[in-house]
């Protein structure tokens, strides 16, 4: 088995007894365990392997474990898989299946570690927003974190803000966040927000209309199609009131 995994580029560490295996796990960073279910020559019950499995799961809960045995006990296999075993294979094992199982488990472990690192980094960056009023928004993605950082930065600038986007993406919620975190309180208003939303809806309803073309012969009707006004794809906006 060691030679098999060496051929596929895996580093292998072996142990001749359950205690030796536990000692190795304590001293080294092991990414995956393949263990037998019987260690004594006259034992076939699998009880020794279950004891070792339970200890490894208790001390190293994130380490995948593949169990091997020449004496397959269906009930025991089901019980151990439910308890967290990654796979339960009978001897003689199929090399291709064993290698594939190991490769998949290592890839999954690497992906989970990467996701955990990303989640930790995201949680640390969320701390930068603790001083702002987020109006009860709940989020987990980095994309939403970036939007909130932009919204809170823009809110503190003395400039008009326009929020665009399709229906249902939360434009009004972001308008509330910008409004709640502005420096000069009272200079933005919900009524102005509603007014701007109505303006934007009317702008969306505009259609092209023919107007005389200054270039003779531009087309047979002597007209060309132009938009009557700028087209706004947004459904809500924030307008800064100039009232004092």
C-alpha cells in the first residue's frame, strides 16, 4: 500500500500498532488515516479497530479515516460510517477505488481548509463595520461585505449618491444604510428618496421617438431615432436635498 501511494505522489507514514499510530498523529500533521480493524492474529471481530477509530475521532475529529478489514461485518460498517468514517473497504481492496477515495478526501479537506480561512478573514473584516449602522442587514459573502464598505464610505462624503440595479436586489436597504451613516443628519429624506424613485420609473417608461435629422438623406423619412431623455436602469435613488 505504501508503494501504491508513493506512485501517486503521496507521503506515507506507517505504524505497526494502534498506540504507535496515535503517537504519530500527536507528533506529525497527518491529513488522512487508513486503519485496519483487527491487529491481533487471532481476532476477527473488529473491536480493536473500533476502539482505535473512536480514539482518533475524539482526538482528531477533522481527520478523514478509511477502514480496512478482511472480515466484513455489515452492521458494524454502517455504524462506523454513521459515526464519521469516510469509507469502509474490504480486503483485498481495489487499488483504483482506494486511490480515488484518498484523492477525493484530500481534495475535499483542502477545500474545507480554504473555505475556513476565507470565512475567518471575512469575519475579521466584518469587524471594520461594527461602528456603522447596517440597518439590520444579515450577510455572509465577501461581495456583500465589499458593497457595505463602499456604502459606509460614500455615506460620509458630502456628495449626491445614485444607486442602480434590477428589482429585488436591495437598493432601498442600501439607501437606508447610506442615510443612517451620513455625517450631516437631516440632509437626506425619505420623501426625496421616494420622489427620485418615481422619476426613475418615469425615465424607464420613455421610448425612442423620431426627431428631424439635420443630415439630409439620413433615411427615407428624413428622421432618425433618438432617445427623448437619459435612460435610467435603476428603480430607486438617493437625492441630496438642497433645502436649508
